[in-house]
C-alpha cells in the first residue's frame, strides 16, 4: 500500500507512519520537517500547507490511502482539492470536541455538533468548531464510502507532551511531599476515556488497508477517574498516603480542571461535562477497534516520562511547590481528608 501521511513527523502522524512501515507499506510524509524527527523508513516530502502549491510534489502520484491529522479548515480544504481524486481512501482524524454538548454519558455519533468555524484558520479556543469545518470539507469533497472520519477521544500514551496521561503516573512515582502524599480529587463518578496513540494508529492503518469508511467515535474504555488514579498509582508502585480533596475546595483555591497550568489533569468539575469522558464507541468497536488495558498505557507512558520527560516544561499539572502547599492546606482544613 502507498500511504501518504499529511503531517507525519509529529506524535500521532509519526505513530501512524511507523505502524504502516512496520507492516511493509510504502509511506510518505508531507510536512514542514521543522521537528527534525522523520520516522525510520518514511520518505519526507517538505511542504508548508499554508503556502500555495504545498501539494504539488505529491499531487501527480496515486495513493492507496491518505491520513490527515490537521486542525485548520484551510489545510483540509486545500488537501482534499489537490489530492482527493488521487486517493482510494481518505482518513481524517477529528475529535470528540466537535460535539455541542458533553453532558450525556454514552452519547454516540448522532449527537448535535458545534457550528462550523468560518474561515481557513482558527485559534485554539475554536478547536471544536474548526474540526467540524474540517469534517465538512472532507464530506463535501469526497465520495461517500471513500473516507473515514475518526472522532478521537483523549489520545494518550508514550510521547504525550500534553501531560494529561503522564502526569499522574509520574507524580505517583515521584511525589512532591516528604511523606509521599499525593493530592487527588474526590470525583468518583467522573469518567475518563483514554485511547492509546498506538491503538488509534493501528486502527487507522487497518482502516486504510480495508477501505473502512464512516464517521466514528474512537476512544478508549470508560474508566472512572478514581479507578484511573488507582491504576496509575499501582503502575508507579506508590504506597504513600492519598490526600483526597473536595472539588469545590479545589476550585476555590484556583486549581484548574482538565489540563494547563496549575491543574489536576483529567479532572472535570464544571456542570455539563459528565459525558466528556464517556462517549459511545460501539460503532468503532464493531469496526475492529480494540483498546489495550489502561495499565499498559500508563506503564509505558511512565517509562517514556522517566526516559525523556523529566526537566522539560510541563503543560499540565501542579508544580511540586503547589502540591506541597495544597496538601498542607487540605490536611489542616476541616472536612478535607
């Protein structure tokens, strides 16, 4: 199979490219190449998708499959226009962030979408609407049955520079407090739903090989946050105390939800997000998606963190100083365990 990955030098694109090479496919990556990380066995073709003629060097070839991970609508529109007639199969990696609401656990692909972002470029805060516009470009420019739209859930695993899946096993492995205590939110009913980047990549390559089409939610098993944290703790071999804090207590002290600076990753407290980590994925399971156990993902992510992560700037989580201060405050405040 001749596979073209649009953006095949970053995390997900690189993993897709490596998976395809491992299966003996001929893989080309169209990317700016600024990262300097070209997967072994992959042919890099340099191209800036913001510029006219970015696809000229690959537009004369015939492709068995194209995989696109773009987030800018203009990039997707231009790619479909330039290459759509040259590809037997097209896979676009979208996101479950396209949905207008996240309050219903188990909601499937029929749920209402956000309005599509207008224009070719979108800021980070318009991510969901931008992905809706990208989906519309794929669906409007390609024939039914020739394309797959994979609405990915939270992608995790080795290489996760967002720190959303690496924070907890790393913190349990290296607590910030003298007695090994780790601060955790008391949110037992909240779901988490990590799809390992390697499982997503393998399923995308499977889909390219078989010509699988459709619009599918592609996410991992639903695991309650408390169970997710316990799994991370076991993987890390943590035996220190847990300091469990009430969500309102955390919010009152400026601890952020989900990700970003001074956050507790994966934790959601605001109303209306009860189904964000519990999307319906039965269609993708029927189409061959087999997520690996969460423990395997967290164990391998911790190994990656210990090998390459320490010392880099963090995009999510509490700093050691914040953790120490909050643990001390939680232990001295009444009603906080």
